[in-house]
């Protein structure tokens, strides 16, 4: 046994101390903790499958959006809401089909195998946690997992195109977490997590869809929808997911560093982008109706997304109101030259906007539609 007298004198070895500090990380990287990352990934198959599924989803979404907007032309849905309306229907349809498939797959494929192996399977310190059940039919599991991963990739690209950076980053982190779950073959984890989030997404998108059709005068309905959205989010992200998936992942016996990093980063970003914090953000920073898509209403700000079409519409409406205000001020101005110039400017801009809308209707095939051209600009 060595004593303190056997220690050599001299300055301390700082590099050795730094190496000892990062020893746990070195242990995680150099041992078989990352074996699945280098052995279970067929990179060529993964890239090929993701590419073709992404192309299929993109073409399907584009065709669905065009057809759906064609049927919305004869409705009372405003033009800047139609793209968002079509995307909500697309998302609800995909989540509904995905949840239906995952539910029956879980009932008839996973549960019988887990029941058979329950007594000899344990990856959790305190008890048997079957969420880490590894797939025995990896080809089937990888097929539908890549399909769902590509759907979130497609959604992230659409959000990035609409300049919704937080939502795009959230979907990107979540698909990275799904890739890690796929690599480690945690089939029950993948199915349960996507089933839970799919049901929540169906409810959230349905509330947004109903909010798009609601009249601006029904403020109480918006508040009820917002209350349901916040209650659903609290139940899923505060009560259900942390205790059923995230904490067991953190304290699992076979600790997986990539899965923990991606899943906790995604959870943190979900907290930051939650409807609860959006409500407080709206109350603090959205001081005027023009600061957000809710036009001064916190419920509309949470339920309705700020799209590029809506920003374009708000810009046109603001310009129209400014010219209208200048025209009204010029009518009480005693100088006839200024009055004539303002009146001509107002009438010119009004005629240009009316002609633009008429050309848009003729191009879309509506022709002479019996609706007021200035209704969407004068009204909310």
C-alpha cells in the first residue's frame, strides 16, 4: 500500500487532471456504448429511403395543397388562410393514419412478444421497463420508422420555408431523437412516443383548424380553444412524457448518450416553444395588434400561425389604411392642390389593388365573384 511519503515532489500534472475530469466521457465513447451507431446503420439504404420517401411526400403535399385550395375558392375562407388550412388537414390526416397503424401494430405485434419476454428483460435499475424492448423484426420496424422520420423532415423544411425557426428546430431535434431510437431498435419506445405525440398533434391541429373558421367576433370561443390547447400540452409534456420516457431514458442501465442528448434538447425546446410561454411572451412583447398574427388576442396568437401569406396580407392592409387615413385628412385640408393630389393617390392605389384582385380571380377561374373587393381590407 502506498503512502503519502511515496508521492513524488514537483508541480501538478494539469493535463492528467483534465484527462481524469473527462474520463467518464472517454469511457462512453471508447467502449461499446456507440456500437449501434457504427454497426446497425446501413447509410446507403438510409439515404436512399429517406430521399425517395421525401420526394413522395413533397409531391403528395403539393398536389394535395393545390387540389384543396381549388375547392376552397368557393368558400368564405380568406386567401391568406387557405395554405395553412390545407397543411392542417394534411397533418391531421397523416397523424390519424399513423396513430391508427401504430396502435394496431402495438396491440398485435409488440405486446405479445413483450409479454413472453417480460420476466427476462430488464434495462432499468429500479424495475423492468419495457419501453426499451428491442425489435426482433428490424426490417418492418425500420420501414415505418423511416417513413415517420421523413415526415418530420418534410415538416421541418416547410416550417423553415415559412421562417418558423423554432418549430423547424424542434422537428429537426425530434427526428434526430427518432433516428437514435431506430438505431438502438427500441421499438416499443418509438411506437409509444409517436402514438402519444400523434394524438396530441391531432388535437392541437384540430383546434387550430376550428380557430381558422371561427369569426373574429367570437372571442370566447378562441379562449376556450386556447384553454384546451394549454391543458393538453401540460398533460402530455409535464405529466406523461417526462415520467414515462425521458427520466427512464436518463437512468437506464444501458445508458445511450446520443438518445439522451437529442431527446432532452428537443424537450427543452418544446418547453421554450410551449403555449404557456407563448402566452406570457404575447402579454409582454405584443403590445400592439400589429405585432403578431393574433391582432392583440393571445388566444389567436397561440392558435394561428404567422405565415408568409398572412404577413403579405397585413402589409397590404397597413398600406391601404395609411393611404385611407391620409385621404381622410386631406378632405379637411383647405388647400385644394394637396386635396386633389391625395385624392388621386388614394383612388390610384385603390384601383390598382382592385385590379390585382380581379386578375387573381380571373387567373384562378372565379371570374366575377359577387363579393366586395374592399371587404377583406376594411374588415378584420
